[in-house]
C-alpha cells in the first residue's frame, strides 16, 4: 500500500499539479503549480520524494516536453538504454538488468538527472 501511494502521489497528483492541471480549479493554493511542494513545509506535505520539485520542473516540464523524443530530450529512452538494446548479451541478462533497475530507477537515475539539469 505504501509503494502504491508513493508512486500514485507522484504520477497522478504531483505530475498533473506541476503541469498546471489544477491551476484553474478552485481548490485553494495547495494544488497550484507555482506553490506545490515549494519550501520546506510544503515539500514534506505535498511531495516527500527523492526528486526536488524545482529540478523536476526544469527537466520534465521544460526540457522533456519541449523536445519530446528529440536529441535534446533528457528522457529519450532509445538513447538512454542503447547500451542495453545493442549489448551482446543474452536476452535473459537484459531482462535481469531491467528488473534490477525497476525498483531503484527513480533515485538511481531520475533524481540525479533532474538535479543535474537544474544546476546546468
């Protein structure tokens, strides 16, 4: 239940809020893109996650969505996983790599990359 909440709060609440999906809904300031998870208290209440919301906004909202599936897209799966697709190892080994990274990709890959894009 905890992992389901953690994932769904990021994928459904934080993602849509940071995109401004609730900006026109009269629900107070909490779910407005310019206020959500910003500041120490709001960070703990709204989005206690590995990624900083400011970093995610830069990496995802600006870089990813404005260059979707192009060379500048930081989340271009075809490029980021080329080593796995083109690797000369058995298919079972490729699946093992994927299953190894499934539970840790967010803090191993996504959080550091969003932070890197924020600091560039």
